[in-house]
């Protein structure tokens, strides 16, 4: 019993059937600009990757040997972690130093970015000011935090001062972009209504803009907190900012102590996972409220 | 012989949430059955237990003489081809064109590889174009589905189900996201599909008036149980029985319709 | 009632800011951060930068050397991201609620991606340095592992978010697993996935500086070389090259995103 036999009989029953419209060309693919760009992108990625592998500076490493060696190293690191140069308490203290660095830079950064973000939002500021801040911020973000820290280190010396200033700098760049985009998503009607009722700019900001974008501001800030944790580890290793990152650098680059590297990695990893879980829960709570 | 036979069907989520309790009914070939009830009554779960999109906790579904629970993965796919499904949110692959979405209804008939590379036979494509034409979507054939209106999207959904050459259509709230005029078009199509093509339709509906207008038979579900099963002339008391305390406005509607 | 609610809210706010203050003070003590020195160092850094940290004529001679290292870094970032994306796509299929084979594998896949992305790049670089020494491979694997974890998570979220509807419809129509992947999951998720890949390439070029400093390769190595030998004019030129390449790549990927999303 094939219903398609009765198609003909059915056609007249349907209101939207237009007689005379026939399609002779049963092609099903349609090429669009999007699909072409997508293909070109993927193809270029593959070509650049293959070419990249040809040009890499392998020094005199024999890949198979190095990989086997890496696997043995991993095994020692992660199956036999051990303290050698410090104890558990000191480990926790170093993690706290790193978290302190994370907290400080995120908080200061968020505070400054909140104000500059207002001036960077198209709907709250003039186009000239907004564009000026946004391009400046794009340049700040283009450079990795470590470079900022090293640049400040020339003036302040390597250590926590340069690390805090450099990390804050990059955090501000990141958060201004995120915050101003959150502000721009605000319903223009709300601003208009308040302006109509005679509210001034600061009143609009504190009564409408910040309360209604608070959720997204908070979740961006937490996201940056997570990033700053990883950055703080890096600054310990690469810019003498102390904390667990410095211990990792010493264990790996000075003592060549695989077991301690494994142990420190476990420390860093567990804190990062806790932060991620907290951030996921916070996001869920923020979204449901 | 009945096309669909449901006996003592139960579905339990977690420990104590009983979505369906001892549901039994049968549907004859060509019938147009509306399942009505308040939201959360278990209508969606019931429909999905029939083609095993959800595995029931207990009970049996026999479709076209085949016991659904006994089927292995591949046999289940073969059986599902005979059951078209329409969704409240259309469930189209929105970045693909209308014709590509319609042809997805043929995937169950193809080898995995042919399906992956979108290799369809000429007659399949011809059928697809005919069904699209029949549903008045000819001008949209090459449009991406995210550019269509809700009513058009649902017609694509119907076309995708029809090209499966199904014995039965399961329609889960097909008009819940549509405006009244688009709803009417969709319900007219479904009614015609049942009457003219002889395809059995099992339609979940929230709106009593629509169900009364279109269905041959009404099944009322409340709190996971069948509370009404019979012809589409419900008394206000029966509507109250199905919808419970939420029935206030609905009874008024039904009354108004009988009066006119 | 209203007044009580307001009082309660105020109480919450006071507690919130008190906690922030305590945490700030603790952090300052822990990190030995000297706020006065910090603030005074900003104008000093600016003064120093304007008088020393700009490229002069002589530094332009180093452009070929910088270019070689920059190119190496860009290729490294792209190669690591592409390879990571391929592996992450498979892991994501196992990890997503809509496409997973079973719960157990799903949980395992999410766990694996969590470990890989939560070990910071710094740690990956230092770990791998022990086996691969100062070669491109150290940077490649460090970026690869981190990107693998990050992209797997991003892909899982993408698949969960956008493809469940289409997947349900194709299952109901009797399509096979791989038909569903190719006809529903890939068409809906690919643009979003490409966008994530491009984002990761941008990020990688930035992070390559850090990795280079730690492992002695690529653009980071050449920056540190000139920075440590006080050749600030050349070092600033390196920074300018990094800025330009990141902005160019950002521009390209913004164009691609605009067209495909």
C-alpha cells in the first residue's frame, strides 16, 4: 500500500498546491558563500598544519624515542609523586600565594574595567570615546600577560609588584571588552525610559545598566578569575612572582625532579578543577535567578 | 487487526515520579486520534514510548504486529521507518535546506555510507520534490530552514515524515508553537493525510477545541493515566475530569462551541 | 515585609564587601604586594617605555630573524590547534549527552578533557621540556594537550546546545548513528566549532610567547634573548610583530565568523 500512488488525488485537496509549478532539476545541493568560506577555512588549516610540520625546528630529536621517553617520564611523574624540597603545608601556602595573586589582580582589574567598560559601551558613551578605548584595549589584549609583566619589571623589578601590575593590566583589557559588550546587550528601551523620566547618566548607570547586566558581569569576572589562576601559575614560573608556579619551575628546570613536578601538577590541577566546579555552579545559580 | 496495541504501559523516572501508569489502548488503521490533557500529564512520554525514543519501564507496545520492546537496535530502526514523527519545535537541522531536511526521512532506508554522503536515488529526490510541492513549499526548496516561518518549518517536518512512507504519524504538540492561522493549515494537512492517504495519526494536543474539531477519537490523559477514551463529543464534566482544576476556561470554550 | 527585605539585602551587601576586603588584605600579605611601589612604578614604567621601548633604525636589521621565529610560532599554533581539534571532536562525540555511546564513556570523556584543560599551559610546557628539550615539539605538545582539553569541552557544549532537536528527529526516522552525526550534528555544529578553533589559534599565538620564554623556542625565545641582553629597541620590535600578527589573525577570523555563523 503505497500512499504515493494517491498523491495525484491528494493534490487537489491541499489549499497551497499550485498547479504548473514543476521542478525538473532534482538537485539537492546548494552552494552558499558560508559553505565556501567554511571549506576554504578548513582546507587552509589542513594545508598550513602539514606545511608547519615540515618546517618545525626539531633540533636533533628522534620523535619516536622522545615520545617513548616522555611516556616513561609521565609514568614516573604521575604514579610516584613525592615531596622533596618542601612539605605539604608549604605546598598549600604556595597555592595560597598563587590564589592571592589571582584574587588581587581580578578584583582590581574588575573594579577599573567596570568604569572604563561604561565608557567603552556604544550605547552609553560617544562613538569616538568608545572606539578609542576599544582599539586601545585590543592592543593590550594582543600581548600576552607575561610580556606586560616583563615590561613593568624593568621599572619595578621582577617580583610580585610587576606581576600584579602586569596581570591587572591584561585583566582590565579583557574585562573592558567583556563588560562593554554586556552593557551593549541592554535593551535600549530601558535607557530611553529612564532618560525620558529625567534621570542623569550616573543614575541610569546605577539604576538600570549595572543591575540588569550584573549576572553577565559576574560570570565574566569568574571566568577571568579562572584564567588569572593559570596566569598566576605562569608568572610564578616565568616572571619570579612566587607561588606554586615558581616551585614548579624550580622542580622542573633546576632540580629535574620528576616526582616533585608530578606532585606540584596535582596541586595545581586540583585547585583548577575546584575553581571550575565552583564557576559552573555559580553560573547555573546566576542563570536560574 | 489493530495497527497499534498498547498494554499496561508504565514509565517511571527516578524513584517515585510515575510519568505513565498502566496505559492501555489500541488504534485502528486510518484512525485520527487526539491525545489531550494538561501539560505534564505524560502525553509526550506516551508518544515517545511508542517508537521507543523513551524506553518504557513496564508494559508492551505492539505496532503493525511487532512487539517493540523485543526489537534489537537495527530492527528498531527498521520499525521506526514506518512511524513518522512530528515535533513541537519542528526539530529540523536548521542550517540545512528544506530539501536536505526532507530527504532525511529516507535515511532509514539507506546504507550508513550512502546516508553520510547524502547519496539519494533519483526516484527519492523526485518523491521529495513532489511532497514539497504538495505542501506548498516549492519556492522554499533551497532555502535554509532557519529562514522559514514556524508554519513552513512544521510543513517541512510533515514532508520529512511523509517521505518515510509511514503507516502511522506520531505528532507531539504539532501546533503548540504556531499562531492560529498556521495552526489551522497544519491541522488541515494532518487531517487530509489521515483521510486521503489512510495514514493513522496519533496527535498530542493541548487545545481541546482543536482536538474536538479534527479527531475521530479522543484519549484524555491526566497524571499519567487514561481518564477518557471515546468519541469527540465531550461533556463539560468530562473535560473537567481530564484537565482537573485547570479546566475553567476550557469548559467555557467547549460550551461556546456546542452552542454555535 | 519590604523594609525587612531591604535591611536583609543591605546586610548581605555589607557582608559581601567585608569578605572582599578581608580577602584583599590577605592576598596583599600573602603575595607581599607593595601597593605604594606598585602605583609609583606605573608612571616610571611609562617613562621608561617611552624613552627606551620603541624600535630604532638599527633594530630593523633584525626583522628577518624575528620573522623566521614569528612564522614558526604561527605555524606551531595552527598545527597544534588543528590536531587538537580533530582529537577533541572525537572525544566530544563521546562526551556529549546527545551523541554519547553510553553514560560511562560519556563521564570518562568529560573527565579526560577536564584534566587536560585544567593543567595550565605553563605546567604542560615544563613537563614536556624534560622529554623534548628546546625543540618546537615541546611547544607543539604543550599547546596540543591544553587545546585538546579546552576544545573538547567547547565542542561538547556546542553539540549539547545546538544539535539535540535534529538528532531526535533523525533517530525517530530510523537513521544510523553515523548518519545522524554527518547529517545533523556536523552541519549544525561545524560553524560554531570553526569559530572555537579560530579563537584558539588567536589565543595560542599570544600564549606562544610565554611558552617560548619557558622552553626557549619561537617568538618568546627571541623576545627574551633581546630583553635579557638589554636590547630593548629590538625587543619592542618583537612585541610590535606579535601585536600585528594577533590583530591580523583576529581580523581574518572575525570575517570568517561573520560569514559562517
